[in-house]
């Protein structure tokens, strides 16, 4: 289970999204722009993390907002950022 979770976050775009999401909610479009990828690609990455239970989402009108559902991600990201910047 732990290996599956780590494999899920072990992608440059997903790591960047998690960095942002640890500071608040973002829409798919905002995360796509921050990662310089199409919205469809961002949606796919976010879906994988949501399916793994790492993220949650809520719909407001046509927008979908994502946020971190697993508080332990902050500690994992802190370790990654301390080691790799």
C-alpha cells in the first residue's frame, strides 16, 4: 500500500501539484497552468491522486477545486523538499 502511494506521487507534475495544494485549494486549470501542461493532463494526474485517497475535490459551478485529503503528505513533501530543494 505504501509503495503504491509513493509511486503515485513520484511524478514531477504530481509533486508540483502537491506542493501547491498543501497551501490551499486550486482548480484544475490553475494547476495545469502552474505545471505548464494541458488541463486534460492535469485532470488525469489529479484523478490518480484522488483515487489513491490523497486528494479530495469539490465542485462549484463548472469549476472543480482540489485539496489535500491526507495530512501526512505535508511530512513527505517536507522530507523531499529538504533533500532536493
